C-alpha cells in the first residue's frame, strides 16, 4: 500500500467501513510508515476533539503556520 492509498482509506478505516483484509494492510502500512502514522494519529485526535463538542479557538498565527506547513507537505508529496 502506498501513502496516497493509505490517506484515502483512513477515514473509512475509522468509520469501520473496510474489509478485514484492507484493515490489516492499512494497519501494517501505518505501523511501518511514520508519516502515515502521524496522519492517522492526528485524524483520530481530531475526531475525538470534534466529537467532544468543545471548540478551541486557534490563534491566527498558529493557523497560518499550520496551513503553510500543510501546503508544503502536500507539494512535497506531489513531487515524489
């Protein structure tokens, strides 16, 4: 499984919508790939925070830095 395929499956994985075979393949990839592990962990935490119902305002400077970092990572991934 490639990172791109893993990214596409993380949401379905968290929703319980993957076959056992695909879950096992994704788990194996996440265990071996530090980048996908971070994406998975971050997604899990985001869902947990969202489901908690509490909103935490993000300072604009942090938001700007986050968006810049995400754009850079996305562009780096597209170059690979």
